[in-house]
C-alpha cells in the first residue's frame, strides 16, 4: 500500500515538474546504502544502482565533485553528474565500489567517523555496518574517491551550540587525517540541514559544504550551500531517470515542508 501511494505521488510530482522543464546545473546525487535490503528510502537496490550508473554514463558524464563545481555555469553542466555517498556503510564497499571501480567512475564519500572508528553501526538493527579504515584506504588508493567530512557522530548541527559544532568537526577531521593522511576540504551537513552557526565554522575549515536538497546549482551558487539530489528506494529506475531531468523539485519542496525545514 505504501509503495503504491509513493508511486502515485511521484507520478503527480513528475507531471507538475514537466511544466518547469529540465533542471539546470550539475547534479550532485546523494546515495547512502546500496543493496542493504533494509527497505529504507535512503537505500537503493544493487540492480537499480547498476542501471543508474549505466544511464548516467550513456546520457552524460560522471565527474568529480571538484570538476563539477569548477565547471558549473558552463555549457553542458546539466549533464555532469557527481556521485556522493553519505555516512560510510560497508554495503557501499561491498556492492557499489566494485561497479565504480570497474567503470573507473569518480565519487565522493562524506564520512561519519565514529562508526568507522568504533565499528558500531550508525543505524541500529543490523545491515548498516560501517566501513573499515582499510576499505577506505583501498578506495582512496584508486584515485577515484574524494574523501569528505560528515561530522563525528552525525548530530544535526542546528541543534548544537558553537562549541559542540566545533568538536564534531575537529574530531572528525583529526581522525580522517590520522587514519588516512587526507585533510578533508569538502563537508556535508548531517541530515542535509543548514545551520547558520555551523556555517561560520565551516567557512574557516573547508572549501565547500553540501546540503540535502534544494535549488539547482548555478555559477552564482554559494559553495557552502550546494544542494544535492537525493536518490531514494522508491525512485527505482523509472523515476530516477525523470529525477535526473527535472529534479522532482515539487516532491523535494513537499519533503522539506513536512520536515519543517525552511533553510536554503
């Protein structure tokens, strides 16, 4: 029943989006888990992920985050796609990494460090085990992965004071540098929610910051308010293709309203 309702809703959102035409700017795609089998909207099946990659390669170019940012606002930027993964789940290494490696596709991992450091899953209940530092090192060594920061404990920054925000960021950065030798310059907000207090800190520490969703990226977009396109389980392959064209912006606006989020 829930699946049927989601499909009907997406069809309605798609019809509305078609009136707005093709979404401009590069697409920064958000993935979390691949082939986890948990049934959560934040994951995709391994088969759908494989089809996503094939479609992206056939209809545009999968590029690094740095390249997409540098070339935003140039001709053809709406057919440049950036694969980003949040948190750092083991199934990303097991199911997504072999496909990315085989096609030599660049991607960005925004890492939440506490689960990797402790081995305790960010999401309880099994099937959400974290990556290991050895797996992260392997992906880094390929030259395909850009490693970004996603805080230490994945706490919503809007709920924290300045001292707590600085701790989340400094602990995360210190661990990434100590374990991998990489100094992260890219950051993703936990839950995708912007925070004015965190913004002041991020601008001192990083070069970019990404949110969960929102307006398309243009040449004038603030590099610390880069919006991404969430890829969901209910998208499957059909709605994924449509989302790459229109962004399903109406669906996104409704989701933000339901979450009572009015940020950028």
